[in-house]
C-alpha cells in the first residue's frame, strides 16, 4: 500500500493511510488473527453479517430517483 506525501503534509498522508487500511480491512483482519481461534459457528455468523452489510451498501448505491 502506498500513500504519497505532498509538501510537508505528513498528517494528511497518515490520515489517508489509515483510511485506505480501514477500507481494505487490513486492521480488522490483523486483530482477528491475533485473537487466535474462532469457533466455526462464530465465523459463519460473522461472514453472514459481513455479507449482509456488503449487500446493503450495493443496494444503497443502486437507488435511482
């Protein structure tokens, strides 16, 4: 992942980096891996909930007025 710094705006670059990592799910995945074992039933529930959220986001973008 790459973020360019324009001038001396390091704070802006850090903000952009955080936003990109959050959007890609890097931090969330890292935390899940560090917590160790996840029960299969919990994993299925989490995947189902993530799927629902993704579908809602797609549907929200398809709204035509």
